[in-house]
């Protein structure tokens, strides 16, 4: 069964991390989506360093759709997995123009029809741009902490999201991932979690293991 202290954990996360803004820098919905694509297996800090140069050359979907993959790769190489990311960025831009006339749709079902867009990216865009919550963003931090806190036993992002949506209040869905990600970065490290200073430890079944 899910952690019986879920509501207490959520309240503590709210207290610890009241600032749940997106930490990726962007000037348009298109640029935010591209930045989320770049953030896979990469820090927001690195993306914020790389993105300005990328958007200086390819600021719009029309410009990105006409880009050569090798030119995009040069600009994003330091984010890792740059071959696939460049392909996804160009494919996303082309799909956005051909399917939705360059305007981001407002449903996850429509967003995930675009190349390079999975549920994680779609959830971030839905919450940040449209203020809508159709799901919960699941990245590596959310995966790790959800398992440690006893909310799921899965490693698959879709299954984890389904488990979390059953126990996390819907009005918290947009903010929840941001809070959990911040806690994962600051306290609940992958290799060496700081259980001795973690205020969630008293409710965490994995504390000090």
C-alpha cells in the first residue's frame, strides 16, 4: 500500500520548496519545449547555458524546421545525446508547423503526436505554458524519490505517473514534481542521500538504509 504519511510529506515539501517556477529560461512556448527536450539526461543549468546560442540561430519553429541537423548538433553538443536531440528538435519544429500551424496544442494527447515529445515534456509544457494538469512530470529525480518514499515500485515513467496520480491531489500535480526534483537535487542524492538532515526521513521507509 502507498505510504500512509503521503499528506504529511506533501505538506512538508510545500513548506520546503514554495518556489515551483520552471528553472529553464525561455522567451516563447516553442523555446520552452525545445529546452525541455534538451534537458533529458542534462541539468537545467547546462541547458540555460546552451539554449541562448541555439535560439539566437533558430529562434522560431520555422527556423528550426529548416535547420540542418549537423548545425543544430554543434550548438547543443555539451548537453549529451546530441544526435537524437538535434533530430528531435528539428522533427518537433516540423511537426508543430505541419500539424498545428506552429501553435502548441493544449492537450497531452495532441502534444505527444509531435516528434520528440513524450509525456514528461508534455506535462511540463502543459503546466508551465497553459497552467493545466493532465498528469505528473516524471524524471530521474521523481523516479528515485517516489520509490524511496514508497509511492511506487516501478521504474517505468508511465507506470510511476499512474501510481502518483492516484495518491497526489490534482491541484498539486503541476507543483509536485518541481518540489520533488528540488529535494532530489539538494537532499535526496542518488548515491548519498542526506537522511540525517532530511525532514522527510521520519516518514520515509528508505531512510538511513
